[in-house]
């Protein structure tokens, strides 16, 4: 994918996991020893009321195969940290 083409590693665990980034953030998607919580820097989301949120990794309240941002949101983007 795009990360490999840019020479970045650490995101390989996503290979073969179907779905969207929003789904990966919501369920802390992972496989082969890696999870979304291990690579997320921050996510951006919009609440039902239209408020834009910038959520740090800690604010995502990740646990095994779930996250909890405290209210329903739609994720609009995410920043991940790979390794060269």
C-alpha cells in the first residue's frame, strides 16, 4: 500500500483486514501482534451535533477490539506513525 511505497513499516498488521479506517479506529483493529492503538497518533471526528473533535491516542480509550470516545462520532481522518 501507500505506506510501503513511502518506505514506512509498522503498519503491516493491517494487511488483509477488511473494512475502513473508521471501523479500525472504532474496534481497535489488529492482527499478528499489532493493533490500531499501537500506531495511532490522532484521529479527527464529528459528533452528531456537528462538533469537530481531535482525539489523541489516549482519548480513544482503546481496549481489546474496542475504543470508547464517550459519544457517537463519525471519524473523518487519522494520523498513524510508521517506522522507516
